[in-house]
């Protein structure tokens, strides 16, 4: 008898299942004919003005990973509401129903807006006036994305690991101030957009022209978030399966000057939720080893990953195979001794406040790792962030 195999062709991010803020039904069709949606994600509090000491104090406090708890820690201006208990003539509780107007008001951001889809021609680029006006809200990030994609297109969705890494950046801006940053597997560009609020130059990289087009649109649409800082985000192609960066005439190729800047000035690397396939995980670690080995400066790598539990018939148990392989590769990198580079890895506890609206589940992990050339006189710790409760 042939063995039974199960296959799922569609992958859907939990971020889109629960829709943290409000979401339009459909904005357009991309170049591949996929429906494109736009979702709004609010930054709950701006901590950029906080000093290092205050931020460290906040980070040392325990949180539930709950939005309400985080808001209380960063903003004490909490208004209490008192509800009068009303009874009918028989003594039964009389529940006051909320009107549709209240349910869909701007003050209750966790609910979807009442909107209607507009189907347009494939690949058409449009921005409605309403979209442009809403983007002026200084604490609101708007991200174009797809939903329910095949595995090879998951970069077009928004994942919780990107929120977690963005949260860490917002809580620790002094770590990234005026740095040159490389993000690998940036997807929709969410983390790079947040990083641009503090860093000087961000190379936002992924592979596939359609995905990079979407990423660039998101970066342009969110200049209200980082535009006043003078930061620059450059969307570039970086294929982990190739040993060289793209230097041909494609829209997202690298110039000679940019390649030189990448190796001469980069000291921070990022990757959020890109460890879901063992072959790609292997390629990722080979890529960062190759890049880190050629960097002029000691550097720090920040990684976030969600441990995804799966029941397998082969083991008859719930496993985290993709995460286990990630940890194996991370350990190999830390133990590497080639006479050229040295790595150190540490986990980061999820005790920093939550400043973006998403569900901080137990399976989220944040690590940071540091790299330093053996010939350097400045021993640095490569921080690989793996966040877990």
C-alpha cells in the first residue's frame, strides 16, 4: 500500500486571520494577478524620545505580552470607564447594545472598517485619495500584502516575527542610531520601515521582482513614519541561493558604490521569521557567514522566529522541525572556528514593552548574535535574538 501524504498548498499568516487594526478588502491585483490588500498597524507609543536608562528600566519589567499591560507601562494616562448596571422591570440585566457607528468607529481600531472591494486590471498601480490622506497619520504604518499564498510567496504576507523585531527596535533606538543596516528576507518591508526611524541607511533585501515592487511601494507609502529622520531605505535583490549580489540591469540590482558601502559600513543585520524551510535556512546561514566574513566592522545580527508546532505522522508527535533546524544551524555558527571569524549568540527575553498591535504568542523567539573578526581589537558579541516566554 502506498504511503499517505498530506499537502497544504495555501499558507495564511495569523496576522491576517485576526487583523490587528483595520483592513481594506482589496486594493488591486499585482503583476502576478494576486489580490493585494492593505492593512493599518498603529504604533501604540513613540519611545524614541526616551533615554537609554528609562528604556532599560522598562525592558527589565515583566510584561504579559499583552497590549493593555504594555500601554500601562509606557503611558499612565489611562481613562477608566464606569458602566451603570441597568435592570428591566423583571429584574433581568438590560444590556445596552453598541450601534454600528460605534462598532466601526476610528476609536475602536481592532474592528474592520466597512469598505467595499474595487476590482481593477491586473498590475494596475493606484493610490486612492483616501489612502494617501490616511497615510499622514504619524503613528500608523500601512502595509500592502497578499493573503493565503503558496509557500514560495509567503514573503508577501505580514508575519508576527516582523512585529517582534520592530518592537525591539522601537524599545532600543539607541542601539541602531545612525547605523547602516542590512535586512535579509524583508518581505513587505515592515521591519525596515521601523528601522528607518533611527538608522542612517537600510538595505532592504529579498528576491523576486513582484515582491520587491510591493516592498518599495510600502516604503514610499510610509515616509511619514521615517521621512523626518533623513534615513534612506534602498530596496535591493539578495538571493541566498547565489554567491554574488545582483549587479545586472534589473530595477533592484546593486551598484558598485552600494556594494562597497555594504561591506565597509554595515554593522547591523536583521532577519524576521524567515526560518520555515530547511534548505532556505541553510542558504540563509551560508549567506550571512559570507557577508559577515567580508565586513570591515564588528557587527550584530538580530533574528526573530516563531516556533510553529506541527503534528507529524512520522513521529506521531507535535514537533517544531523548522525551528529545531534553525537552532542547529545557529549552534554550528557559534561553534565555528575557521581562524577568520568569531561568533557569540545570546537569547533576548521578551520583557520589553509591546508597542505594536499584534498577538505576542508564546512561540515567538528573539535572538541576537554578534560577529567579530579574530584580528579585531574590539571584541563584540553577536546578538542573535530569539524571543520566548
